[in-house]
């Protein structure tokens, strides 16, 4: 019984170390894929923000009025 328990613990520890091993080669590929042309985000105007609020508040009022 002690042998089985020791073997199980050693397998769990080994799998844990493999899962937490250094994965720098995979991170290098991900970094290369994310680098590229960046797009500047457009900020909405004040009119767009007010229209957004008015529309969604009106939808909420219709939904909750029923």
C-alpha cells in the first residue's frame, strides 16, 4: 500500500512540474503573433455618448414597463 501511495504521489508531482515548466518557446510565438500594425482607437464624441445613453435607457424603460 505504501508503494502505491508513494508512486501516486511521485506521478502527481512529476505531472505538476511538467505542467509548470518553462514555456518560453510558446510565449515567443504568441508575442510574434500579437505584434503587428496597431490601430488607434477612436473616441466617441459627446453626442454619440448621449445618444447611446438615451437609447439604452429607453429600451430599459420599455422592457421593465411590461
